[in-house]
């Protein structure tokens, strides 16, 4: 049985300006422990899809199930990590990391504090627990945001372009780290990204969505001959280019020609 299921989802946003049909007839399923990429044109409903799984919004029609149970609202079972780290500048790193627990209404026990401290140490932030976010680099801030998300022990991690604000080298390093951490913890992961190599390097499977209203255009299983020890190793696999091209073709990106005028 799939761990996450979206069945024939339609979602319309109603605003004063009118109606936006964001998703239409969208169905996806994700196995427990799978890493699944979501790619598609801007505005096709990728973030909307994550918000549905997080229980932040309800579909206009269709069903969203996590662990076989219909999603009725936000739950600690699902963690969300965004492009911006949303660390509060006036809270220390430790206080930021305890925030998720505070928001789920859990009493902050000494054991939670201990667990967060251990995670910060494991992720190279042990000496920054009492520091404020402004003292951390972009990659370290994103690591702290990951600790905050993992502190509530979610089974599912929704990652919405989590690396796109980072410089190229930090982005590659963070892909390695996050991949290793989430695989070791056997999390189920949905990764929204614009970066095709990132999707191929990190995911077992990639859904390509159509332009708005988004539905599934292709469901591509990234099968590499060798077991994928890390995203960097996957980038070196002989099949990497084949999967890149397949996704690129499905995205069917057209760059509009620019009319050149000579003076
Ligand atoms: P993507 O993540 O693929 O770029 P989104 O899920 O953010 O797409 O948005 C899909 C469409 O829905 C876009 O046209 C966007 O403008 C619109 N949209 C997103 N959120 C809202 C909202 N809260 N209210 C109205 N329209 C929205």
C-alpha cells in the first residue's frame, strides 16, 4: 500500500480577482521510504501539492491520504522545509530548533532539549546552539532548519526547493548531507525542485507535472545500475544523462525567441 496517496485531486483557489485552477485530475502515490521528486513549469501547482499533503489546504475534490488515513489538517507526522529557512533572528539556534515542538503543543522536556542538542552536534552545529542565526552561513542555517523540522520526528519530509537560495557549492554539499541524514532516518521525502540534476541525483522517482492546472505528465523511475550511495555518486553514473534528457524532454521547455533590432 502506498504511504502517501493523492487521488484525482482538483484544486481551485478562489480570490477576489477570480478563480485559479491550480491542479486538475492529479494522482500520485509514494512508497514508504521513497524519495520522490516533483518537477514542472512555474505555477503548475507543485507547492500547492505539498500544502495538500501537509494538511494546510483542502482539495476542491479528490482525496489525500498519508499512512492510509485521510489528511484532515496539519500533523506532526509531516514536516515541511522551504527555500527560506524562516529562522527567527531573535531566537538562538537551540530555541529555533525547539520551535516545531512548541508549535505541536508538546511540552519541552529535558529529553527533547537533549535530542535537539545531539542532532545539532551530529550536524556540525554543536558549538552554535547559543548563537543567533545571523552568525551562521547559508548552509548552516539550512542545516539548523532541518534539525528544527526533524525535531518533531515526522515520517514524511516535504522539501520545497530547499537548496535554491544557496550558492552552487553549498547546494551540492547540502544535497549530500540532507540525503544522507534522511536516508539513514528512513524518511519518506517529496522534493520540489527546478533543478533536474538535483532531482535525478537525489530521487528514486520523479513526477513531471503539466503546466497549470497541474496533473501528472510522466512518472519516471530513476533506476541506476548500482545502488545509489550518494547524490554525487549518482551524478557520475552512466545512466545519469539519460534520465536528465528524459525529464528535460517531458518538461518541453520553450525559450521564446527575442526579436533583435539593429540600429
Ligand atoms: P508552483 O509551486 O508550481 O510554482 P503554486 O502551487 O505555488 O505553483 O501555484 C499554482 C497556482 O496557484 C499559481 O498560478 C499561483 O499563482 C496560484 N496560487 C498559489 N497559491 C495561491 C493562493 N493562496 N491564492 C490564490 N492563488 C494561489
